[in-house]
C-alpha cells in the first residue's frame, strides 16, 4: 500500500506542561503508546514518547527546543519512530533520525532548520525494476519480488514484507519510483495488496529472520594485528575502547575501507564535526578494492555530530542497525561501525537524568547494559526469511571512549560483557607512534580458535602455529622487559636477547601498519602469512646459529633484517616474486654465518 502522508493523519491531542531541554512533558495523551512519534508545537518538531504516566507523556525531542513553553500543542502521528527502506539508501548521508542531510542542505543551507519536513528518501526518482517472479507464483515472507541495480556495486532485492504471503496477481517491469506499486499480491482470504518498493520499519524492533547461526568465517580486515592475533568473524561483535588520541576513529575508518563486507553502515554518533567531515570527504574519493569504484557506492553514512540535539544521538544507533538489517535480509554481509557508543550512553544518561530516574553507576541509567546488549544482539550471522537459502550477516564494531582511558567505567564494562572481541587501544603505544595502537597483551578475541581453523584450511596449514608462537614471543618480551628495567639488557643471555630482537621485529615490522601508506594500508592474508613466517624463520635460524657459537652481534646486524622490515611495503602484485627471493637471501646469509663461525672462535 502507498503510505499515507504523515501530515494528513496528525491530530492534536496534547498540551505541553513542562520543557526541560530536549525533554518535554505533555498532558492529554492517554491514547498514545510508548515510542510513538509526535510533532511538538506549531513548529512541528519531531519527538518520541519515552515515558507514560496516566495521560502525561514524557517526550524526547530530536530538535532544539529553545523558545518552546507550556500551553503549546502536541500532535500525534500514531506511528513509532521508523526508517524508510527502499532504493536510494546507498551513498546517502542521513542524520540520527534518517533525515537526508544533502537534501536539507540544498533546501535550508548548512544549518538544519527546526521543524523541516523532507522525505527520507527521494520519492520522485525512477529506478529500473526487474521482476524476479511472474503471475501465478506463490510468494512467502522474504521472497524476492524483483531487483533494482541501485549502484554498480549494490543490487537491491525488493522482498515480500515479513507478514505477507500470497499469489502474484500482477508484477511491474520497467522504471518506477519507490511509492508506486510494483506488484499485486492476492492473499489467502482473497484480499489484493499492492506492494511498493518503499518499506517502513520501526527502529527499536529487530527485523525477523529464520534462524541465527554461529559464525565460522572471518571478516578479513587487511589490518595485520587484527587478522593475525584478534580476528573477528562475519556476524561477530567487537569493541574498540581507548583514550583520547589513541586512534579509535582511524581504526574504524580502516575497517570501513578494507573490511570484507558487501555493505558498510557508518554511524558517527556524537562525534566531532571535523572527524565526520574527514569521513564525508574521504569516502567518496576512496578507491574500493572490491569493486574498483568509489567506496561510497556501497556505504550508508549516518552523521550525528556532537553539536546536534542529544536525543537524536540516542536514535542514531537504532537507525543504523535497522538499515544494516535490511541489507542483511537480502543476503549481504554488512559491517556496521558505531563511533562512539560512549557518546550514545551519555545521551541516555542525560535523558535519564531529566526523567528523574534513579541513577546507576556514574549517573548512567540502570538499564544501560540491557540497551547496549539490545543493540549488539541485533548483529549476527542469520538464515534470512524466504524460500531460497539466503544467508546474511551483520558485524558490529563499536568504539568506546572511556574518560581518561579507564576501562573500568560502566560503558566499557557493560560492552565487554557482551562483545566477543576486545581491541584495547593503548595511549602509550599511540604516543610512541605505534599504530594501530592495539595492545597485544590486553586485547583478546573469543573467535580465535574457530577462525584459526578456517585460516589453517584456507591460507596455510601452520597459520595457527605461527600465531601461537608470535603471542608467546610477545609475552616473553613483556616478562624480560621487567628484568631489563631492573638490571639492564647485558644481564640477559644471548637467546633471551634474540627473543627481544624478534619481538621488536614483530612489533615494528609486522604489527605496526601505516593507514596513510598506499601499500601498507592493506595486507592480504597471504602477505600476512609470508611476512610473519619470515620473521619467525629468522628467529629460529638465529637460535640455531647461536647454538653453533655464531656471535650474537653478527646475527642481529644481518643485512637481510632490513629487507624483512621492508616487506610490508612490497605491493600485493609483486609479493610472489620478491618474497621467495628474500627467503633465499636469508638462507644464504645464515649459511655464510654458520660456515664462518669456526673462524671467529
């Protein structure tokens, strides 16, 4: 059915009695339901009901409330806060409640004027609809009616609504806008329903699926420290906590650019305006390695900067995850970046304080954990609705900004109870210019065992052996550092000193990765394996050489070490010829050392 215009269905039923920043209390609203959308005052500001007591409703307003006062009207729409789902989502930039920022800019300039009412998606633009069914076909919920090539990178599938099934009476073929019917479905009771491309879905309710499946395939990111040591699964959930300046946003950008996902949904939730500007300026310019096109051709951006109304910040997370679920239902692998959930939690705290609820730890509401879980649990690997076997996944990665980098605070702790991957950013590493500043001693991934089995099968059989050895060397280094600080490096034996050298090589030549270098910004799994095995091979040969009394100084000053260090700058298309040559050179150099070791004695 073509959706009725919201304006025509609105009726005045309430009156404002109190205004407290973004919170408004109105009376005369006995018939409204929780999370219904209302329009406040003659300015038609968008608000959402968040508390009901008799006929009094508390409303969080998603726009600036300056100048409002008691006695002004409240109009009820009778609909929950929803997003529009149809062709036109990809390449769009929305605010926290899915208002298209480009359209608003064209209408009212660089400030969002209050009460502005623009369609969430372009209702005039014609899209080429190709039917995937014909008259007489029986379709179930989730079955594909037809497709629209939205961008060269994304084929959007127009599916049956979740509760509709019946026989196709008529299907359209050609160009249509999103509100025109593209099919007529005859239900079992004989009723004929017109189906347009446009769907509306309440943001606080997860979209249905057939079943949830345990993820068993990694989401390759091209970031060595993540893929090797702390991998994330497709359909996994991860958190990136870290103090100010430790590189959370850059890691998020890297994952958005390079992660092995079909669709990217990036939510800038309460972020600084300049960081969102970086995203908005960068992404259209970025070359997408998967498609060869601009990265924006498979990206949806939700920009909610720190100067936008705090209530809209709270909604932005739900808007993003609902859009992600829509693409997941088509069978796509979606990666959603939430930067940052701490700002979202702050919005919750502010609204909870204005509602005069009993505060929990550090003033956050008592329901903080359950709201966070609500968001993250909507990620996962699922079998989609529909007759065909379609599988989709949402991988959710949330940045957390704990004050002063203290992860014992409530938002970090509540997040860690839910997520399975913890990439802990360390300020000391960031100050040393080691990026990504992921602390290899603090971080963990609960997917590691499963993912290593996958890597052993698909990359090399000894991948997991290399990973274990690497972690062991890094842990040994941490223990030896304590001794070095007390008594100096000269007190260590040569083998321990070689371990320190190898750990330094792993840190500086492997785990350190420049986001701004054209070659180093992304490493394929094959390149990661080749680099790591080279460093570990040097270490093992070095230990063997020490046993043959080769001087320690000669091992650590070998010419080959420089070439191993520069392997990260070898382009992907040259690694096949250059890496074996480096391996052969290392072999020859060690052979020469071993043969000459007797001369030095």
